[in-house]
């Protein structure tokens, strides 16, 4: 199966949101990634449901929302109403993860669990039937443009083995430092979705950048 590419709006020019979205949509993007930060769980503050709704008005691409926030529960319904198709929450931020994932699903979105670099895979042990995707952070979250943590390749290999045994329908997504130089290795590790900000929005030819991440051009 061809890997899907999700350009991260964190790296786009928000002053020209519609044009930025149109450029990556025309370039072959499969979905759009929205990094939502609260300045508490991570040291940055980004955007909320209003920007999600603006993005929805600009495109029919699926919107992939990553809630890097201390209290994600109150934001889930507003983001779904704003057009989010997928929502990932961090395992550390909710007391009752099963309930939170069920709420996301009941509202009509695909639920995901985000794992920080040092979050153990064991948090997924009882969740394989509840999640649609696992979002593996390959940088410490909070800022775009960081370098990929190379030790995360072992974690991804272990996650892929677990997924094959316990949740073959669950997608694996990777977020952080994704670029042409490591995309082939990530595809080989079974990754289904590559989230890329600078590697796409910082490229002079965004269609080529997306194709390179998929391995379609050299």
C-alpha cells in the first residue's frame, strides 16, 4: 500500500491559508495535519477549531487533528464540528483514555493515540480495538522543524510487529523530522502516514516533495 502524506499546516504561511492548502492539494497531499498546542502540555501555542473550520472551507481533504493539549476532552466536539476527520490525543493527557477514544468515534471521527518519544508502547495493550491510528512522535512535540530522533526507528519496528499481531487494521503515522532522507526507511518500517511540515511547505516544488516522500521519484 502506498504511504499517505499529510502536510502539516504548522509550517505553512497562515496569511495565505487557502493558497497554501490549494498548493499541497494540487501536489497530491492525502490529508492535512493540524498541530494544536496549548502552551501547557507543550511549549507553544498554535490554533483552535476556528482555523480548522477555515481549512475545511478550503478543501475536501481529510483533516487530521493532533491535540497536544493538557485537557483535550472539551476540544473534541468543537473540532469535529469544525470539520476534523481524525483526532489524536496523547495518552498522558486523559484519565480515561478508552472513554475519550469512544467519544471521538461516536462523534464520527477516527480516534488516534499519540505517543511521545519516551511514551511506552505498553499504553496500547488494551486499546488495539479502540484506535484507528497510532501517531508516533519522532521529535519532542512543541515546535516544527526539529530533527528526527533516530532511535525511534526501533520503536516503530516494535510497533509494527505489535500491530500485525494485535491490530492489523490500525494505521501507524509518524510526525517529526520527516523528510526525503528518512522517508524510505519509514516506509520500510510499515508506516502508513507521513506527517511532514517543512519538508513539504518549505520545498520549492511541493508536488515533487510529496512524491519524494512516497518514493515515487528520486
